[in-house]
C-alpha cells in the first residue's frame, strides 16, 4: 500500500497552491463582504482547465482521477472555500451526465461545461425532501415528445446564475427511490422561477436558491436517468457519482482547517504573552498537536475514499466516514485556531471569522452528519 503522491500529483498540487496564494487569497474577504460570485476567479479556473479536471478527455476534460482533482480543491480551500466550491461543483454535474446520460446529451453539454460556457446546478433538495432524499415530490410527466415538470426545490447552490438545473423528479408512480430520475431543465424555460435565499451565514458568494417549476415543458431528450416506478435505478445511478464526490466536502473542510492551522502556527511564533511566545506554551503546543493529528487522520480517510473510486471500487460507507470525520474535525480545528488569536480572531479583519462561517456549511450540505451516520450504521447492521 503506497501513501505517497506521484511526482505528477505533487506538481499539480504545488501549482494549485501557488495559484491560490497568488491569485485567490487576497480577494477572498472581498467576495464574502460583498456577497459576490468571483467571476474573475472562474475565468482563471477556466483558462487553466480546472473546470473539467475529472471529465474524460474525449469531452475536452483533463481525464484525471478524483484524487488528483481534489488535491487542487484542497489547496484552493486553504485560502478561499468559495472558489474551491466552483471547482468541486463543476466536477459533479458533468460526471453524472458523462456516466449516465444518452450520448447526444453528453456531446451537447459536457464540452461546454469543461470550457466554462455552461453551468449546471444540482436541484435535489425540497422543503420536505432534505435528509430524506427519496421524499422527492417534483414530478416529470410525459406529454408526447416532452416532459412537464412541476414542483419546488430549495437550497440549490448557484441556482440563480447557472444555465440549467439537473432536476431530481418523480417519473410516474413508485415509492421511495422507485420512480425517481433526473432531467435537465434549462433556466430560461417558461415556468421556471428562481429566488435567492437571503442572509446566508457563510460562503456568501455562492447563493442558495428556491426553484419553482410551473408546468415547465422540456424535451424528452433532456432526460439523464429515466425514472421507473418499478425500479430505483434512475435515482441510484447519479447517487453513485454523488456519493463519490461527497468526499469532496470533506476535502474542502480539511483544506479550510489547514489554512486556519497555518495562520495560527505563524501567529504563535511571533505573539508573546507572559514573557513567552505562544508556541512555547505547553498547553497551546498540545492543542496544535491535537489539531495536526486530526488533519492528518482526515487526509488519510478522504484520499483513501477517493482512491477507492478511482480504482473502480467506490465505498459509500467509507465516503460517509470521511465526510463526517473531516467536516466535524474542521469546525473544531478552525474554532481552536481562532482561539489562538484571542480577541483579534473574533473580527472579520482576519480570515478566521470567515473560515468558521464557511466550514459550518459542510456538515450540512451533501448530506448532514446525522444522515451520514445512518449510512454508516446501515453498513454495521445490514438489513436492520
């Protein structure tokens, strides 16, 4: 078992670290303060091919594995989780479409995603279908060569700016996961309404949105995975990709924790109290040691889970373990790093206050900690 990154992976990681430090770090507070999407950052990501890192080369992507992709996400997360989220999101929807959509839809959409010409949201969560992901009530009803979409979604990230939504809908009857499939709904179709949710706690440049579909007509050729009342296949197929990229939430959290840790470590070497530098105080040294232990443990879990996906052996339980540990760990680490700065850490003039707000999102989105623990428990107690 080899835990070392290849020279190519190290080069990719170091290039992402340099980019994040030189281009993204200084304006991260600006995007947060102004609740503004970082268009200039997206243009940089587009020019470097970071919007299609894990997409097959035949569609214009880089064809990299998830380990490589999330090495980039980790480095960007250290300074700006918002920009890291762009890379993450642009490597989720295209993977679902690339794996399961009809060829014509793949050819039409994926090259445009990779070039940054199109953006797509994941429209899954509903007011009564959050942690209970199979409680979807949005409907897709066949009408000739079209489907008629009716329903409501909530907490759709980037839903106010994307060109289209990958909508989870119920195709006909069926209970639970049976009957659920996915279909592309372009944002500009008549009957689509988008309303941004206000006063978001963190990652403020990525709006969360309510979507309303009122008799929205879309062609049947937009179906990505077909819902079947007798089968859960249309739901499970995209979930396979989603489970894999769920680990990305853990990697982003780990990156934020590392960024906070680096700030605290640097500060502790210069700050003096009671005639000692903070880095010389045993109690604080132990706190930093505990944080590094947690960060390294999260790294092992996350990259093991991603490597399993790259090897063609995805493990949903391991993905849930990695997400829970990394996201919960990151909250604790950022909180403790903020503590090292005393009163200064409480103010937005330092990144710690923003980091603490940002990382909180990751224990909720992509499946809450409690939902992930149910997945883990089902692995421990199958059929119970």
